[in-house]
C-alpha cells in the first residue's frame, strides 16, 4: 500500500525562496532608510547646521530605545508569543511611523515652527541619562536633529524587530535545508540597499540644481511603504504554510521569561553575541561616515555642470550597471553548467569595471562607496553554501576579523598617502571597500545560522533578540563616539571635507582586533564543548527537499 506524502509550501524550492525574497526586499528598503543621510553628511552641516557630534548623536539614536528601554527584548518576546506574521507587519508599521517623523524634522516646514521652538528650548537635560552620559540629546543640539533622532529611535525599534523576525522566518522556512545560503542571500540583497542609498540619496538631495535634504528622506519613506506591503504579502504565505503543517506559533510551547536564563547561561551564545557587537560596530557606524571620510581623503574634482558625468542620467545608468553586477554575480552561484556560471561571472566582473570607471569619472565619493556590498553579493551565496555543506563557521568569523582590521588600517594610514593622486587614491579606495564588503558577508553566512545550534527551537526569537540587543549597544555607542572623536581631533575645522579620520579608524580597527581574539576563543570553546559550529548545516546523508 502506497502512502501519499503531503507536500507543503516549504517543500517547494520556488515557494520557500519566494518567501525569502519578500523578506529580503523588505529589509532592502529598510537598509536604504537606515543610512539615508549618511552620504549627505556634508549637506546636513551646510543646510541644517549639524556638526559631527550632532550627526553622530542622531545616528546613534536609532538604537537608543532598543538598548536602554530594552525594546528589543520585548520584541523577542512578542515574536515568540505572537509569531512571525504579526511581528513582521508590526515592525513594518513602526518603521514607517518613525520614518515620517524623521522626514518632517528635515523638511522646510519644520523651520520656524512651534515644534522647532519647543525642541530648541527643551530636552537639553534628561535626569539620569545625562548623569550616565547616555542621553540621546544635549544642550545646543539643533532642534531638527532632536526630532530626527526621535523619529530614528522609533524607526530603529521597527527595523531591529524586523531583523529578528526575518531571521526567525528564515529558520522556519529553511531549517534542515539551505539555511546558511538563505540567510546569506537575504543579507546580500538587503545590503544592496546600502549601495542604492549611496547612489540615490545625494541625487534626490541635489535634484534640479537646488539642495533639499528632505527629498532624500521622502524617497526612503516611500520605500518603507513598499516594505510594509512585502510583509503583508508574506503574512498570507506564512499563514498558508501553517495551515498545511498544523503549526500554531502563538500557542505551541509558549515563551517563558525564565527561558532568557537558559540563553544567557550558554558560553557559546555569549561569544557569538560579543563577536556580533564588535564586528557590526566596526561596520555599520563606519557606513554612516564612510562617504565623508572619502571626501576628506580623496582628491575629487567635480565634473562640469553641463557634462554627462554631472547629470542625473548618469546616476540611473550607473545604478543599472550596479544591478547587473549584483544580479549576474549572484545568479552565477546557482548555475550547474560551467559555461553559464563563468559567463555570468565574466559579465559581472566587466560590469563592475565599468561601474568603477563611471564612479571615477563622476568624481563622486558616494558612488565610490556604493561598491561596498557588490563583492559581498557575489561571494555570500558561495560562503553560505560552503557552511551548509562543509561547515567552518567559526573559522570564517576569524577570517572576517582579519580582513576588517586590514581595511580600517588601510583607510587610516595608506589612503591619506595618496592625497593629490586622484587615480591612485580612488583605486586604493575601491579595492579596500570591496574587501571590507566581502568580509562583512562572512557574518550572515556563518554567524546567524549558528544560533539555532546554541539554543532550543522555541526560544530562537528571544536568542536573536538578545544578540541584537547586545549588538545595538555598539550601534548606539560608536556613531556617537566617532562624531565626538572627529570634533575633538579636528578643533577649528569648519569645512566638513577637511576632517582627519585617523583616530576614528584606529578605534574601529581595535574592534576588529578584539573580534579576532574572540573568534579564536570561540574555535577553542566549540572544539572543547562540541557546539557544532564548525560542522555543516546539511549532513552528508541529508538532501534539501525539492518540489
């Protein structure tokens, strides 16, 4: 007698990768908004009076509520109790609300308003937080920066909630299958948002020959509306999956607060969490200053205003070429025929060379830094597939730390040596940015898929939330520290393109050194306690189910 095996949505490769695409597109939009002001730091100082301290304080505010009001912990509890669907839509709505507030803060309508007057006269001292030195505001901080910080705090709650929700969703759809490949692919696509932001934010701010930074933020708000739509579509897919499997996230084995103790008692969890905070603190805060750092260290000459290289058209063309680089490189990983695989790789490499040439001709720091995620898009699936089938996740984290240290020290000491050499400086910048981006791809491909090996299935959401909370401490602290270090090491410098970034970069390189030491320790602990971090996600006798 033959028994019929019922297929579910996640047994279909097409359907589970469609679910991944919806989640990844939502995160793509959120990544764009996360750094929407980063490539126009100089314009914020010129048009809104934000010095490096105000800029850094506002950027650090993104994680303030997550860290000090413990919102991320509550987000993890919400995720474990209410499930992926509810939390995804909630996170999308919260991101959108925060984004609208931030847009209003930098809009012309805010200037001269009663709200501007109120924020100028208030929130200059917050009892408790000021004494601890962790206040998100300070006396003399521009009112627009304060309101933008409030909006960014709310957005930060939503984006970090979305982050842990997406991670949990991928585990749900891909556990026992290509989980590292899925997580790496999601993050590769999401990080294209960084490149998109670097290219389009300055374009919208300077559109029509007049500078208006609110146009850039409005662009991000529209994208977050699209992100919310992606989460809504995912809601129905996930609900269909649960109806097929009989799962009910809201009722099965409900979360208990005591479960947090189980997570915190794991030595492997703490090493992974600390690695995460060190690694991400050396990358995300740097992204917020990277364009300005390049403006200060490269010899850039703006092309003639009436030339093709100064027109909005070149921005669109360059972005299309960037998408070709990413799409061809990413797709090459999934080709079974060598001719197709290497053909796509050749197209990707040629398109990357064209992109870099256009960035050089545009003499644009933001276009140069936009190559940051491109190599990551190419190699992240390779790394994810390797971890799925061969393992070595902890070893990859060690390699990523070494590359991180080398890149920040290159920015600190080698790049300034090429000041005055426009071609040489840009080549060094391109190579270093590409390597830094590739080192970043080691984290989603190796670190995030390791978490399910350290905690019980039912508390994965809370485990991710705790890691994100610890990570957010660094993401709050280091944008602020970079801003303060810049102002303190550049006294009297008023031109935002003449700053010396040596000490902030040394500080970030030190984070890489600490991450390297922890990575080596993690390898020792993994070997001693048998955590399985170096083992493959898919065992030799297992094969992913296909449609």
